[in-house]
C-alpha cells in the first residue's frame, strides 16, 4: 500500500453503521460520511466544502479516490488488520482501520 517515502496516517473512526466527521489532513478540511448497507460500506467525501466523491464502495486495501483529479490532497484506504475482508461497520476503528496517504505517487 505504501512506498518507502509514503507516510500513512490512521484516521480515527467509530464502529457505528452511519457516521459523518471532519478531519484536517494535508492542510485541507475533509468531511467524510460512512454508511453501512447490505452490499457493503460506502463513503462520501468532501474537501473544503465541495463533494468530491459519492457512494464509493470501501474495499480492503483499495484506494478510494485513485486520482488527483478528485481535488483531494491525497487518498484514503481501509485495511483489515486481521485478514483481507472488506470493511464492515462493526469493526471500524479496530479490525478495519482507515488510512490516509498525503500527495500522489509519480
């Protein structure tokens, strides 16, 4: 998930099926909404008040934005600390952690 020059930061999240929170990363205020559906965990992300991603399916070790064109100053990914399952709300913050990577790889 990372290269030797990439630093990953863990974003604090709670084990609840629906949550919305703000966090400052790379000098930008991000607002993140997570919601559990029958088909998986989904994310909406705003950067500086502008929605940049909607309804993104959260999967284990898969970057959410994947492209600098979104306007995010980096990217987010979930990681299963006990295997390779896609995240579920009941394990958020413990088994499933949300990681931030600043910037974009060349």
